[in-house]
C-alpha cells in the first residue's frame, strides 16, 4: 500500500501508474496514446503531469506511483504543455471535422475542444497522404493519423497478426504494412481491431461512410450471430437500419475483440435476399395442405410458417428413417449456432434419430 | 539490375543460422545480407522475416528506421560526403555540390552506369581532418572542390 | 590465468614493446601530449599496437582486473564511487551509482532458472555526435582498456554478459575489437572463471545501423534486441529492467576506459584531478576553425580559452573567435564571455550547453549562428525517432522557421514562434534528444540575437553565409590594389588598375567569396542585400540536406 496525494487529495493505493490510480479516484487526465486494452507507450505526451521533485513533466500513463509522491494533474504549466502538443498535432492535421467520420467520437477533437485549440501558431509542411480506399472494409486516411500506435499495438497485442508497423522515422514516420502496400497484400485478416482503438478518423469502416454520426445512431448491444464464440458488440442503428458495428470493451466473452465477420459482415441484415420466413417447395406445400400458399420471390418456393415447416422436416426425417434405417440420415450442424445449440443437435441426431452421422460446417 | 535471392542463398542461410543462436538477430542479419546482396529488396526482407519468424512489417519497419539500410540498389562505389559539424563548417557542402555536378546525380541517387552512388553521411570520425569524404571504406581528408574529379577517377 | 602468469607475460611484452617503433595511428589524429594535457584514457593510444594484447599487458593491462577480482563487488563499487567518476556519455551520472542500482535489482529478483545472464553490461560506443571521435580513438587505439573496464564493471554490478555497441561508421574500431575479444578469451581474461575468482563474463559486439537516437540508452537496448531504436519513458530504468527485461547498466566507452586506471592507481589519485564535482580528465575532439585540430585529454576544470588558444593554437587565418559549440546537436554555442568558464558538467549546463561526449567545434566570424542553429536542427530533425509529437513535429517546425530565416523569408512572428517552440519542446519531449534539440537554438538566440534580427529585419547575413542575403564590397580606403582578388574572381567581374582601389561589378558578381578569402588586407566587406545573380541563384538552389 502506498500513500500519495494527487491534486492535494490523499490517496491510498496498492500501486499502479499515476493514470490508473487517478482514474480510480475520479481524477481525469487526458490521454491519446493510452488505451485500456493495450500496453502503455508514453508517446503522445498528453497525459503529462507534475511530480514533485522531478525536473521534467512525467507521463501519467507510464509513471508508477510510489510512497509519499505528490502529483499535480492540472496546473497552468501542464495546461500550457498539453495545449502546445495539441497545437503541434493540429499543424499536421487536416481540419476536416465537417466531413470526418469520427466527428463527435474523436479523442483528438475532444481535446482540441477542451483546450480551446482553434488554430495552430505553426505553419509548415503537412502530410498529405491521399485517403486509401483500395482495401475492403477499412478506409485508411493517414493524414489524420497522430502516430499514437494504438493500431499497431492492437494488431500485435490483441490480434497477434502484426500486419502493420511504424515505418521511417521522425516527421516521415508512418503506420504501414511492409513496403506500404494495401492491407490486402499483407497478412492482415481484416479483424478491424485497429479501427476499434484508433482515437481519430484515420482508420474507419469503409461501408459506414456518411451513414450516421455517433449521436445520430442508437447503440444496441447484441451477440454476434456468426459463431459459437458469441462475441458481444454494439450495433449502431439509424432509422431502423444497422450502419456499423463497434467493440464493447466490457464484454466478458471477447473483451472488445472481433473477427472480420462480426465486425464487417452485417450487411446481410438488410439484404433483400435475406430469408425472414421459412420457404417450402411449392409442390410439397400443395401436397401437405391442398392450397397454393403465399408465393415467395423464389421460383418454385412458397412462404411457410414455422409450424408447417418443422412438421414437414420431422415427417421427412421419420419417413427416411422408416424406409432405410437411421443411418440414412446425416446431420450437419452450423458454426453459426451456439455450443448449446450444437449440443442439442447432436442429441437430436443420436437419441431421436439414432444415428452417429453428425458433422459440422467448420470441419468441411 | 535484377535481383536473385538464389545467388547467395547458401551464405545467407548460414549467417541466419549463426545469428539466430545469439538473440536479437535481425539487425546483424540485415547488415550481413546487405553486404552480400548490396541492398535489401522486398524478396530478401520477406525471406529474412520468414527465417527469423518475424512479421514482414517488423522487418520493413526496422529497415526504414536505420539510415544504413537501403531498399534500392547502389552503385559499385559509395561516395559518402560527411556533413557532420566539423565538415560542415569547413565547407563540405561545396564539395557535395561539386560531386553532384560531376556525377550528375543528387544525393541519394546512383549514376546510370551504376559506377557511383552519392550519399550524405554524418561524421565519420575524421573531424580533425575536415572536410572529409568516404568512398567505400577509404577516406579522403581535407578535400577541396578542385580535387573532387581526380578523387573520383581513382574508383573504376 | 593467474596474476603470476600475467606478470610473466608483462615482463616479456615490455621488452618487445620497447624494441618496437610505434607509428600506427594516422597522421594528425593523435599528436604527442601538448602542455596542459593529461592522458588517462588516451594513455595507450598511439603507444601500443592495438591488435596485440601483449602490448596492452606490457603497459599494466589487465592488472586492474586481477586486483578488482580480489576485492568484493561492493569494494569495487566503493572505490569507483570515491573516485567521483561520472558518466562521459553526456549526462554525467555517477558510474558507481548506476552499478549499485543494477546490483540491488539483481539481488531483488530470483536467479534466472534458464541459465540466462542475471544482468547485462552495455558499453555505449555509438558516438553519434557529428564532430566527436574520442570513443573511436579509444576503441581503435586501445580496445583492451575498454574490455577490461567492462569486465570490472560487470563484476561490480553482477552481469555475466556484455555488449559493445559500435556505430557502423567505425569499421576499424570493429575490426580491432573483433581481434581483441578472442585474444582476451584465449588468455582467460574473458570467459569462465576469470582469474580463478569464479566470475564469468563475455562480450559480444553489436554494430549500429545509422541512427543517432540509438545512443540514448533505452533506444540502444531496443536496437540490440533487434528493433527500431525508439526511446522509452523511464522508469523503469534500465538498471531495473533493461536488455531482455534484465537489470542493465549502460556505460560510455570513455567512462569504462577510466575504470582500470582508477582500480590500479586508487580513487584518491583520480579524485585529485578535476573540480569539486567533476573529477578526472575529459577527452575533447577539437575541430572547426582552430589551428590544431584533433584529440586532447585535459583535466576537468580547464577553461575553454586554455583549450582553444593554448592547446588548440588559436583561430585559423587570424580570424576572430565567435563561439565554441560543445555537446554536439544537443549542446550549445558559447560566445567569448564564456571562454574563461571552467569546463565541467555543472558549469557547462549552467551556461546552457552540455559536456556531451566532448565534441568542441570552434566557430569564427565567418560562421553564421542562424545557419549553425539550422544545421543542428536539420540533424536532430532527421534523427528524431518520431515517437513523440514535441520532437517529431516540433523539430520539423523549428527547422522550417530557421530555414525560412536563412532564406530571407523570416518574419518577426517567426522569432516569437521559435521561442515558444524551444520553451515547450524542452519540457514535453519524451527523451533527451527532443529535450536537448532546442539547445543550439536557445543558446544562439540568447547570445547572438542580433544576428537573428539582422536576418529578419534587414534580410542580411552578417557572417556572409546565407545565400542571397549579402554581397561583397571592396573598401577603397583599405584596398592596396594588389590585384589578388581580380585574379581569383572566376567570373572576371573585378576591375581596377594596379595599386589603385579595385571595384566589383555588382550585378554580375555571383558572391562566391573567392575574392573575400583571397584578400590579405581585409579590404573586402560583407554588406546587406544580394546581387542580381546571387538572388536568382539562391532561389534556385537549396542547401543539400542529409
Ligand atoms: C540522443 C542521445 C544520444 C546519445 N548518444 C550517446 C553516445 O553516442 N554515446 C554515449 O556514450 N552516450 C550517449 N548518450 C547518453 C546515453 O543515453 C547514456 O546516458 C550513456 O551512454 C551512459 O553512459 P555514461 O553514464 O557512462 O555516460 C546519448 C543520449 C541521447 C539522448
Ligand atoms: S480525426 Fe478528429 S480532429 Fe481530425 S478531422 Fe476527424 S474528427 Fe476532426
Ligand atoms: S484489421 Fe486486424 S489484422 Fe488487419 S491491420 Fe487491423 S488489426 Fe491488424
Ligand atoms: S492510425 Fe489511428 S491508431 Fe493508428 S497510429 Fe494513427 S491515429 Fe493512432
Ligand atoms: S524526443 Fe524525439 S527521439 Fe526522443 S522519443 Fe521523442 S521523437 Fe523520439
Ligand atoms: S564574390 Fe566571387 S564573383 Fe564576386 S567579385 Fe568576388 S570573386 Fe568575383
Ligand atoms: S497517454 Fe500518456 S503519453 Fe500518451
Ligand atoms: S564531422 Fe565530418 S568527419 Fe566528423
């Protein structure tokens, strides 16, 4: 246990960084390169604080607390330093908040707002990389990048893919793949973890462009339908339509991490091809009900209800079993089902139908 | 100039095996690979990444961080003009301008016949004999612009 | 190896050495000691064949190691502590203190179960300051003194593996070290159970790849691990968690080369040299506009005037001294009024400069201080690792402003912005590269503000350096009509009869300066405003940048 003071307030803590301890005690320190899911970097210098006895300002995100320490987090000296860093960042940043995807959810914009940085006193060269939309799913607008390396750390620490790294150095340093190719030509798996941690509009979802500001969408927390892992995430819904998926860092199952399907594969929801009612072959329907049924957009199929559809399936299975024995039936389960559902399916196959012919699409 | 990984593959494999045992192998391997092949094109970097179990992006990130590594082929002779402090104040920019004229290339470029490449370097430790120029591994000290052409002619 | 064997080798080697004629180092590199010099670190350079271990032993080499291994590590630390030895790599941190911290960190953790070294010692031979070459001279001229110093330091702190990080620009140093290490191993001076004291230590060489920032200790460690050399915030300090997460001490070449002498001759001997807080000697590489350039080693506390005038022989070509630049790109430019300041860590820092590694560049009246500041900023900007915005963006903005000023495009606001940048970069940058990058600007602004103002207000470079910002005029009252300038002028634009004042045909002068250099009577003056031709040329060309 260490005792220290932050802004004069006495604090008891078992330890940690100044940032962590301050946050636990409701003291906000601005950050840019820090992300709770990633290791500390100490690069952006926004979290600088005064530590008594230390000649220079220290980054709260890496500096460990110790017994008797006296920390100040919001003095004029600190505010000047932070404002200075923001002004520098702004001198190498397009002032594109008007059309930027991240406006309203951008950590850089929030800090500019908080520190009243409307203009930069510095004029000079600004990186002018064209926005790179050659990849599926991910739009990389690197002139908005502040080189916090959160994406690089996410790709490494969360995804273990390391598709991207810092290249060059100094002013020319840039986040890129090997030889600065499109992501497609690297080992990127398009998990989008990099987007989920990017504090600015440098990395965004290509298919969500212009679809809704953060305050214009309703967030619906849900479970991914694609596989049995059951990752949680937020659907962003506007006018009854899903426009984007974002990570939920508090999800116990996946802790914010998603795969390409969960993060980017939501378009099927509003596909005109999506089945919303069971379909039955028209002749089967006629045979079983004697009516023509409701026509569907698919030739030869009519719309059924679940009751009728399941009856038809169970009758069919019973007939096959009666005619040629239980091993005439095989059951293929789906990776889109939960483990519990898959368990029930094999139960159905083994106990009700009586066959061991059970397999799963993930194995095919 | 076309690149052939196969041309020195045996040596490359040997040195990778040797360095791998020492830890922190990447930079020593890149040094020696560049010595063997002259430069570090993509094919070579990717091969090294593969053999050292490193991500390709990491290798490229390292190569582009250090000024010593190059991804472009260089001339047979590397003409390095020191622009360290001592050489700068003793007027090596004049020599650089003259070299640039003589060779018809800017710093960082190579002559079309691949005889020379012109580079700027920062202090080769000959400050007391500034201004200094380093061609391959030999040094020329107290160089005056008028001597430049003659010095160049020593390198075929 | 035992002490007796070592003594036997010494006796034989001494005779062999005395019989030999020593002229190994290139001419001009290391002259015999000049009055006022004291050689501790450089004592063997030029006196022995650095590729022969016997030569080193002949001059008492490895006797300090034998002695140290007969002491306890704590005693070794104590001896060095009492000597007052401070790091020669720039910051001046007490060497013994560093080893003690590392030793405590080793004790605080369990011994590695996998047999890997419990701690590392790194010798920093990156010497990136462009204008300094002391470490190169020691590594080339006396490699064993560094190896011996490393071994003693490793014993004191508890390391069993050492790394010697040498910059790639020093192939000869690498070659000599590659010869020295196997020689020491063969005699059992490196390796297992050295001097039968149960202490193991070995050294591996790592070659840099052209990045100044890798001289910074945390970046150096990352570089040895095979990564981009980007500094990390401290804590954790390398002494606690350094190379591969182990306690690590990073020491400079010159620091380590002092260690054997301290052990051999005792802390008191060392502490008798220098000032109250800066003990011993310091090597300097004098370069620039001084008559005797080269390496010197002097007791701490000597003044700049003694170095430049007594040892350095004064300024070249009877020009006027303007400033001495110490500490390299992170150091500062000190004008005449500091010539009598004693050189030690505190005095230099108080003057706004740095001891740095010991580069000392002398500047004269024909060096433009704005251009010098621009030169250093060009260097640091190029060498910034790019991790933190204050340095990667800040040095870029500084360079842009300084470049504008040297191209007659500076504005009064630029001067204010320059000051704003320097104040804040120093307090917000992550590592000492960014923090120190402003020093050349701060010191030139402080001491040569008038030059900045001339560049901005009058678009005039009084030193006659910045292209398109001055022209030459022949002063009729001084011109003897000797005609030298007329003959020198490559454009043939100087007119004048013999023995009568000459004149420059201004519109056609390209301001090459050949006449200015040639005139023996100081009859040619630098005046504001470009000539027609020089203005056009200045717009076309840019100073090449590395
Ligand atoms: C940008 C930068 C470059 C440095 N370059 C060197 C160097 O070339 N050689 C060196 O010994 N120390 C250099 N240092 C200082 C090292 O970080 C470190 O303090 C030193 O090696 C410690 O050795 P010492 O205590 O013996 O001085 C540099 C520091 C910085 C910030
Ligand atoms: S990244 Fe942020 S600050 Fe930059 S344009 Fe977009 S919203 Fe504005
Ligand atoms: S999408 Fe995933 S794999 Fe691709 S760069 Fe981003 S984090 Fe790395
Ligand atoms: S792309 Fe985003 S996350 Fe990556 S470094 Fe740039 S700003 Fe940071
Ligand atoms: S101050 Fe410069 S060199 Fe140091 S970490 Fe920041 S960007 Fe890198
Ligand atoms: S500066 Fe050069 S061109 Fe002009 S007069 Fe002098 S020698 Fe001639
Ligand atoms: S949040 Fe601490 S330095 Fe970026
Ligand atoms: S500055 Fe050119 S050799 Fe040192």
